[in-house]
C-alpha cells in the first residue's frame, strides 16, 4: 500500500516507510500531490546548517559562503540575477544592505542601587544588554532613577496610556512583555490572547525612545514572551545590527536590555512593593507609573561599531506579459553565528530549521518554477539578511525596493517549517486579515485539509517574520506556518513537538540538521504555496487587505498603479 506515493521519499529511507505504516486510522488514502523533492531540500539544509557555515552570521566570512551558495543554486535552477544593477546596467544577484554593526567592547558592568545596597547584575545571567545601536563608542549610565511603567503602552485609539504624563527623560523604564490583556480579561481591549504590536519588545524600545528615556529593561517571563531566557540571552548578547537611520534616537534609547523575572521580583521587594500586585495594577487603564523608591540603575561598557554592507540575495524569472508585476517568495538566510556556548560547549548556532530549512524551501520553489513554463507576471526569489536582529534585511528592501512595491502582487514568506511530519492543517504567522490567507485556506480545503488559526496568537508571530516588513508598507503578505494536527499523533503530538523545539532548540546551538527529520509535511505545504503563487502569477488578480486591516489604507494609496 503506497499511501504517500505523491511525495518523493526523504533521506530517512526505511524509517519513513515504517512511519507511514504507523499512521493512525484518520490518515487519508494519500497525501495531496506535490512536485516538491524533499531530498533536494535536505541536501540544501545539510550544507547551509553545517559547521562550515558557522551559523550564517551576517558580516562574517560565512555570509559570502551563504550568498555564493544561494546564487549558485538559483542559477542552476534557471533563475536570473534579480538584484541591483551594476555599472553596466546588468542585474547582480544581490542587493546591498547598509548596516550599523555594534559589539560590546571589553567588560560590561551593570547594577541597581536601592536603600544603600548595590545589586550587581551579570550579563547573560541576570540581565541581557544589547550593544548600543546609537552612534557611540561608550555607554555610561550612572544612577538613573528607575520607574515601573507597566506594559509601556501608549495607545490612544484603545484609550490606554501607561505613562500618564510621566517625564521619562533620563530615567530607566521597567516594562512588562506582551499586552495588558495577556493574563487579564479586558474584553478584547488588546485583542485578547492575540498579541498586538504594542506587546512586542521592539515597540517598547521605540516608545521609550520617543519619550527620551535613558533606557528600557524588559522583564522576561517565559509565557508572555513565548520563549525562554536562553533565547533572550543568545539573541541579545552577541553582535547587534541595525539599518543605518537618519535619526536612530527615534527608535533606540541608549539602553536596551532584558532582565530576569527573579531580578524584577527582588528589586520590587527591596522597594517595598509586590511584583505580582503591581503587575495586576498594570492590567488596568487606571494604572499610573510607579517609581521604585530610591532605586537607580547604572551601566557601563565600551562599544565597537562599524558600518558594514550585508547582502540580500535576489533572483527573478521575468514574466511573459507583465514583467513589472512581481510575486515574491522570501526567506531569511541569516542566523546567530557564533555565540555563547551551551552546556555541551557548542558555540555554533547552526540554525538548521531557523532558517536553513526556509532557504532550502524557497530554493526548491525556484527549481520548480525554473523547470515549468514561464508565468505572465515575474516571480522573485528573495533571501534576506539580518532577520534575527529585527527583520532588518526585509525592512531595508521595503524601504529601497528593487521592484516597485505598488505592483508587487503579494509575498509568500517561509520561516522555520516543521520537521515532524505531515499535518491535516496548515497555518500562517498571526492573523493577517488578507486575501492571500483566504486563498490558502480555500486551497487547503480543496485538499481535504484546513487552515488553522494561529495556535499561539499570544506569541505575536505576525510581527516576527519578514512578511511584516512588507505588510507595513501595504504589500499583501503572509508567512507560511506548519500545522500541528499531525496525521500521526494528532494535535497533541504536534504541540508537543513544537513546544520541545521552542524549549530545547530555538535560537540555541541544538538547532541542527538531523536524519530523523520528517519533511513530508514541508513537501505538502510548500507544494500548496507553490501552486498558489503560480496561479497568482498567471492571473490579473490583486490580493487585498480586509477592510479592518491596519495595512489597507497604505495599500489603497497606490491603487491607481494596479489595473
């Protein structure tokens, strides 16, 4: 009985066959047909996630290896260079992304002082300080007053203001992660469990910068952050990047850091306050900022900065009849490079699932397009840099598009697909409120599957993948997510596998290639998105944001460009 004859077998060989036989009684007669070759995907991952690629850190020797590999694979697929033009007017494989690179230079010291006692904070253990993204050679904060500002939200349209006229200049703000209604019933004030942008740490830094704060300390709690302290530590204590900005002080305060929950609890206690009680108060619109007694914060470290040029990789298959209209497939090629060692002493953050697998997926999509008849509209394959430091490569592209945004038809992003087998459902990162998502749901239903709502809306996934950079400038975009209702084991098994990855591998050296991976689910989902994009590239349809989407107004401003 050949249950999955339509999916080309993966490297697990006999193990895959045995797994097929173990599928539960609810499995279909066969998975949907797909042209995806999981062997080719696996081959790409094994290269890109190998130790030879040193975790694919931007502005390292591994970047050029990664860029060269992707470009070579695109060329082999019959794809043309689609990046910026050279001096002769020919397109290159790349787009230059100009960045500020920042590292802590030498020792970093930080501490609280309260009621005459000094409480030292050890970098990567009690506190995780990001190297400054303001142009500076040294960061020094001495005895800055500390104030608790709840969730650090100013949202007039939601009738919410955590600041209540507080002058934050030269102060350190302690803020909670996520939204005020993550743990409280506020009647959907901040969309219930679904995180809004107000819940993201990036927003909290930006809002504090607008108010002239000396710095922000985000209190880490695993559930509302949706990841553990290891993720915070590993993401923030190595090299930082930002796109070069005209006014960086608009988005970055001098100090950007996280602290462990236990540190906050202790500090509040020393100030005569109960952390949980103050947190509950912050879940009301009546909340007012709370100075933490005479508590002050000090920080000192040197900064080593340079302006560097990283690369987005861009390939294109020009359209037959409407070449100026583009359908984009995207994935980020970067990971964390070399960083803090884990318990095994491993310092290479290979990023196999996140996001060598996404890159491999888009390379496979490019191969399928390359061997098929050319589409009416152009198809662009975009591999962006510096996603791990705040979606910077995609933000740079959105600010400096190689192809006009107004005639960019839509974006399909792939980031960290699941490696534990096929599911009865497919998902997207967050609630996009866009017709691309509706189309995905309809196509899944035609396969006898379904589109599931975001299983963890509180994680703010919509704001954590590169499609968000396009959404902010109005381009319809979604990021494909693997479903969790597995044919083998159901939703319980899918959630367990997802939770285990988040806890033990996400942004850790343990995110490595494994021969135990089951890529059949990737094959089915990728085949679905390939066909959706192909149909869109052969149509005159223009995807739209829903009427209640905050991105619709931006897109509507360029409606005259689309006919």
